[in-house]
């Protein structure tokens, strides 16, 4: 029967047959949970009792209650940290894209932290930041002992310390992406630039940066979403205490520690909208540049 169908119909049947299972899985495990999350965000629900529809009250609570709005301020530390992370990654990727002695060794050193387990990194930096730990010892050795403080106990320094840990861990990811993009630029372009008298700065400004601007935009989107979704390192090192709770930590605690599923769903919806808006803005901006 199938062989009697014309080519166009056969092609359509085959395409639909291959798409049924993936679309069913996508709808069941992605779209349906998101739709339920939207509904939960409009209710007062603890996960067990009947849901009570309260409209936009959960969203109002997130933006007006200081306890929940504070997580946006904490996210700013990670947001600033991601720009430092991207700047360092782009700097090292540019340097190591040229002829540098032992550059393969340095590539491995920079990328290695990204391969480490997050739990191991958390415990390692707990020892590093503890009083008389690794950081205090180094500061004392170089004569900067007056700068020592309770890095994870001082509310003014705890988020700086945690954001710095995230920079150390994730810089290798940005580095390898930038390095791959820079390596795709033909060597003849650099040779022509050198003949015209361009130095390394000119090559970076007029050749490398314009060639990888799409990669920069991708990393920028990942940086913004990553700043809001920081979880692993702060959760392991502090558990969100002492003013270090990030957006995701506060969402998890709200849902599973305090039983406010509706409010936690509203926070998750807000995070989703922020990521979607940032992605749309970045896509529009770079498409206009193109």
C-alpha cells in the first residue's frame, strides 16, 4: 500500500513517522512541565493540598518582598564575574592562538578546572578561603596580611569569593570556545596584516574581534543566564547562608524547604522569561550588526 503512494506523500509519511516519537517525548518532558509550571505560579500550593488560584500574587511577592528580591542583587556579583571571566578567556585565547612557547601546556592548565567535579571544587575552595587557609597564607607571604578577612563569613566579601571561584572554574569553557573560533581564522589574513604593518593589537581589533563576534554574543547570552542560574558552587560552599543565596538556591529552598510550590514556580517562570528576553535582544542586536 505504501509503495502505491506518490513520492511526495511517501516523503511526508516518513517525516511524520520519524517525528512522532521525538515530538511526543519533547511535549511530555518539556512543554507539558513548563505549562504546568505556569499554572502552578498562579496558585497558592504546597505540593499536597488543593491548589488555590491567586492570580499574580506570587509574582508581586518576588518583586516586592526583600527576602526574594535580594537574589537579583546576589546575581549581579556573578554577572560582573562572568565579564571578568570572558575578558580573561578572550585574552588568553588570543595570546595562545599565536606562536607561544609551551602553549599546549598553558591551554591544558586553563581548561583543566572546567573538567573538575563541582563538589570537589567546592570543598577545595572551602579550605582555600577558611581562616589561615591557602589565601590568607599567600597574602601573609607577600606582605598583604592586613587584607585577610573571613572570606566566607564577611557578608561584604562572601559573594565576591563565590563569584571568583566560579570565574576560576568556568573560564576554561569560554577559553576553549574562543580559541576554537580564533583558530578558524586563516593564517594568510594575519600575514597580510603584518605586511601592511599591523601589530598584535591591530590584528586583534580589526581581524580577531570582528571574526568572532557571534561567538562573543553566544558567550554573553550564556554568561547572563549562568549568572542567574548559579547553584552548584554557592550551594556546596555556603548552602545559601549569610546572604549568598542565588536565584536557583532560593527557588529550591522555597519549593522544597518551605513548601511554597506556587511561589517557587513563579520564580522559575521569571528566570525563564529573563533568559528568553536576553536571548531575543542579543539575536536582534547582532543580526542588525550583520
